[in-house]
C-alpha cells in the first residue's frame, strides 16, 4: 500500500537519499585511484608547483581507466531515473553500465585527456613564453572550457545511443556549441552542486556526483526530445510533400485521360 500525505513524502525523500548516496559511493569507489591522485595534487602539494603538476599528470594517466568508466556507469543509472524507471536495482544497473561502457568510456577518456593536456600546454606556452601572443591563451581557456562542458553530453550520449567513440565526441561538442543555453544551464546547475558540496563537505561522498549526473542527463534528455520532435515534424512534412506530389501526378493523369477521351469522341 502506497503511503500518502506527510509520511509518504518523507518516505519518497528517504528513498531518493538512498538512491543518490549509494550510486555516488559506488562511483567514488570505482574512481578511487583518480580521486586519490587528484586529492593529493590539490591538497598535499602545498606551494610546490612541481608536486602539483606531478600529481595532475598521475591523475590524467589514471582518469581514462577509472574515472571515465565509473562516470559512464553513474550516467547509466541517472538515465534510468530521468526516463522514469526509478526503482531499478542500483548495484546491478551500475555495474552493468560499467561493464558495457568500459571500453568506449576508456577510449573516450584517452581522447579527452590528450586533447585537454594539449590545450593546457598550449595555454601555458602562450601565457608564459610567448608574451606577444598572450591573448591567445584566452582562446585556449575557452577551448578547455568547451571540452570540459562537452563531457557532460559525451557521457549522456554514450549511455543513450549506440555510436562509435569519435562520433560521440564530435556530436557531444556539436551539441554543446549548438545548444549554448542548455549547456550553460548544465554548467550552472553542476556549479551550484559543487559549490554547496564544498560548503557542506559531507555532500561530496554521498550526493555530489549523482546529483550532477541527474542534472546533466536531464538537460541532455530535453535536447534529445526536442531533436526527436524536429525529426518527426520534418518526416511528416516530407511525407505530406510526397503525398501532394502523388496527388498532383494522379490529377494530371486523370486530366490527360479525360483529354484523350474527348479527342477520341471528336
């Protein structure tokens, strides 16, 4: 029997707390090497730039093999929730998504890591070495930001479509550019989650990743629905156009037949 009223509301809230926290913990556990090296680089390097860069290099090396597959699994669960299947078994859905998307997420992670490293190196070169072209460093900041934001769409598309890795990467970037307001909405919502998680650090291990995944896939799903609607309208218009051409051809044939009959009577 379904609970109603205030108790029913508390029960639903507790269910969502459990879903989000369990999935977030699974994501962190499967990303542990990435989390360890990132935390070491950010919080234990002190003022040493060399230690910071060394930690970030190690983080970049392990990211494709840990962080990207774990995040793909996280998005697999978020996709189910956003599409209305909220009672899916969490462990089974998470690890199935982890297994099914491991190779593609790993290759995608390698591509993203290489591109981000190239952009970051170019940014540092133009900022510190080539003073006359320092303004170009801002261009690379923009490209790094674009790549970073496109990762939200990359993970969403990976768990929603069957595409090759290069197609996913290309389409993720195109959607990010082509839907700037929706992309900005994803960034703002994710930024708000990160901000509150930093203010209340207990949110990080229990809710941060899962909330960001739900928010970003929700935005992607709205884009997907709009694209589907546009495709259906285009197909309908094409079908109506073909029907009009068929009707016109039929009318022409009938008029031609009547003219032939009239000529024969004459």
